């Protein structure tokens, strides 16, 4: 059984959304933080990886348009390859979505929608999680819950790759990919300090 996963290289022109990423091998169960200034290319990198990676890959972002005609529970049910009422109930409960299960997507707050996207990807049970600032709209309680959920994913051998502006989320990752002007460099996540980057 494979213990690593290959993350493909990406070489894109400015027309496509400039990105230079050499590719890397990641151990199953590892987490990767993608950090950089606003506009550096973090979301571009994640979307490019989503397009290039083969196999079971889950995606989390705050983009609502594909779900606007749906209700919360429907999003979870459709995400499951083999529909299971028990799984639906577990996921709704885990992400505190029971009370809004019949609400339409258009009435959700940003925080509620992000919790729904996290619930959706949990129901999909992918091998790799790609998440674009998953904690951006969460309150303090749910940010702490998300950390526990990510740790549980890792214990199950999932690879979790997320963009973030939070130094704590960077420091807890196994790897850090720093993005600047569309170029990715690899840094020590545990020792990284945003302040030093800003003052260089």
C-alpha cells in the first residue's frame, strides 16, 4: 500500500494565472499550509492542483454559486457516493448544521456556508483535502473544532492542504509552501514567522 502521494508540478503562464511549482512527494497523513500575501497566488495554486490531481480529491472554498438552488441537507446527501442516512446525520451533527438542515444556501451566513462546505467534503471522504482559507469566516469555537477535525483526517491517513493567513495554522502544519508572485518555495512550518517575512 502506498504511503506517499505525488503532488504534480505546475508551470503556468501569466495568461493562465502565473504559477511555478516544482511538485513534491507528501506522506499520507501530512498537512500542508499554503501562505503568502494577498494576491500572491495561493488560490491559483489550489485551483491548479484541483485540476491536475487525479483520484479522490475534495475541495473547500467559499464559492456558493453551484449550490444556490439547494438546501443544506441536500448538499450533504449528494456528496456521498453511497447514500447513507446515518452518515448524513453524523455530518450534520459534527458541523452543528441540524438546526439549519432545511435552509436554502442563499440565506446562510458566511460562517454557516463554510461549515457546510467542510461537512460536504467530510461526507465525500476524499484521499486529499484542498481547502481555500477554510477558517476565514469561522468564529473562535468553530476554528478550534476545525483543528480537531483536521487532526482526525490526518490520523486516518488523509493529506490536508490549505491556504491560510493564520500563523498558528501555519505552525501546526507538517509542511509550508510560501507563495510569492506566483512562485512557490518550501519553508519550515514550525519555525515560520509572518513578522520576519514582512520585515525583510
